[in-house]
């Protein structure tokens, strides 16, 4: 946990208030979790997808 605190203090959000730090970390976690869910869905249903390229 000390390593995570040190990384946050050394980053661009280090001097911000606790509320802004929390908001940034929640937003980052939300984006990462959405990407992981999208990857899981693509891996599980990717064989059934059809792609159409054209104009």
C-alpha cells in the first residue's frame, strides 16, 4: 500500500485534494473494468461475430 501511495504522490494528481484523487482513481478503475468486460465478451462471443467492411 505504501508503494501505491508513493506512486500517487509522485504523479500529476499528487497535489490535488482527496476528493479529486478519489474521483480520478474511480474513473480510471471504471475505464479499466469496462475494457476488461469488453475483452471477456469479445473472447467468449468473438467467433459468432460477423464484420462487414465496405462503403
